[in-house]
C-alpha cells in the first residue's frame, strides 16, 4: 500500500489529465519505500508476533512491542498456554503489555495487530511522501535546478543523480519521520 495516491499528488502538481498516471503510481510506491527504509519498518497495518523470555523481577513483567500504533492484542501465551485477558494489561498508546502474574524464565509470546490502515496514514507522513513524489516527478529527466537568482534571472541547471536530492529531502524531514521510529525499551 502506498501512503499516498496519485490523485493526491496530481492535486499538488496541478495535473488534471491521465498522461502521467502510471509514473505517478510508481513514484507513490517508491516514496513509500523510501520512507519505510528510513524508518526501518512499514507503517502499514499488519499482524505481528513477538517472543520474549520473562525476567527475574519483583514486579510484573513489562513488554514493549516493536510496532506501533498498537491496534489490538490477539493473544498472550506463556510457554504455549494462552492467558485470559484479565491476566495481563495492555497500554495501547504506549504499545506495552504488562503481565499480572510472576513467572521467571518462561517464553512469552504476544500476537498483535499494529500499524495504520490505508485511510489513517498520518498527515505528516503523507506530506513527506507527496514532497518525495513531487521531487521525483519534477526531476524525472535528471535535470535539477542547482542555483537561482531573482534579480537578473540567473538560473543554472545540472544533470545529477536524483538520489542525492532525495537524501537531502529526507534529511530535511527527519524531525517528522523520527517520531515514527520505535525505540525498544
């Protein structure tokens, strides 16, 4: 699933015909791949299973899940035995599962659904994707404006690899994207 559609991009670019539809679809997919690569994960909704070994603690065990946002817990098992929902607590906004019983050295398996549905991709992620597609589209022939002047209209064009421009663009949006990188506790 691409995080944006060609329809959204066409509005941004002022395109009303279908001439570029195929390339815009490809650029939407490519922009999604660039974002996923930067984040080290997909934001797309999916099912996940994680395994942990319980720790020796005097408090119930707390497990931070890798993928967010957490939509729901499918099951929690200790050594293959399913727990009832009253035997653990879920902190959905934090992506955390807290076991309410004490076990040591057991394997804990948590199955869950996390990520964004296609109609709920955050607006800031969509904005970054649209900027990436616009850059790809506007520079599809490899020509990039390298300098500009307003006074006497001094404009220089250079042929260069679009990758450098995309990397700079991603860097400029790191403050947005870094919020979606999950850090395990």
